[in-house]
C-alpha cells in the first residue's frame, strides 16, 4: 500500500498524559500536513512541513502541541498534558510540489484520540 | 477571512434520484477548490480539484463545477454506495495562508435503495 499511513489508529489516554502520533506520507511527497477533526465538523488545519522545515502553524496549535519531521520523511505530532478538549480525529495528509497533480492533499486514515 | 459554507447539511435521496450539493466560498484569491468524500471513521478521500471559474471535472456519477463564488457537486443516478459525507475545501493564494486547506462542515448524503 503506497498511501499515507498513521499510527496508532486509536488512542485512549487519561487527562494530563502525553501522547505521540506518527504519520508516514506517500514516499515521493515532500509536503506533509496535520489536521484535527471533531464530530460534525470539517478538518481544521494545524501545521505543515515542506521537507523537514515546519513552514506554517495554525493558532489552534497551542504550546502543548509540537510536531516534527526530522529527516523530511515521517512526522510525529505530540500533545503534552492532554485535556478532554483534545479528543478528536487527528489526520495527516501529504502532497507533492512537482506535478501534476502538484497540489492535491492525500489523507491518511487518521488517529482517533479519546481523553478520559 | 476565508469562509466555506456547504449546503444542505444533510441530504437523503432515493437510488437513481439525481441532485446537487453546494459549496459557497469567500477567499481573497483562489489557488484551488477541492472536493473530498469521507466515510465514517476514515480519512477524507480525494475526488477533484478545480482551479478556475468555468472548470468542470467528472468521475463516474460525480461532476464538479466551479464559479467565482461557489462550486457544485452533481450526483447523477446515485447508488447506496455513494452514501458518505462530502467535504469541500478551498486553498487561498494569499501568501499568509500557505497551502492549508480550509474545509466546510460537509454534506452528509444518504442514498436509500
């Protein structure tokens, strides 16, 4: 399977714990994005990388959130001191700068986070 | 501020009953408008990108069109397997927006046999 993969698919944690999610993009894609989606809403942008550089962060990305893409391949999203409001589906997407199609973002299956 | 509004919120169709979903948008400069399909508990699946007014794209029973203010997703003779949430998103040309997609809330489509 050459699509975007995410791990884990589900995560249940207690309030105050730290969690980390992983995303592996489509292999030739150099842009990687993180979104968050709550029930009944569309995905909301969190941050994006071009290669290993984090080029944009949303106001939604509080100080408790940090994302990395150390070698320009996979990425991790860490949430520290989780709160119940962090419960959501965390989606990763990737796209290519070369094209066509050079702008389409392809999404992974998501990680469902539940904070108790 | 960029805005994306989708209507209706929910739509129920009988198999074979054609209809259209609407996506109205406000953006300083449009780089692209995207349609995705999302099944429950899964990530969005890419359908179409439209770049300029007047552009149309088709895939099986789906056809997407674009004007300067809105996009339509036409579903011709739908089947039960077309049941899903359809998401519209815009990407702004504004340099402050980068390549982030700004999504609407989606239209939940149910097609009954």
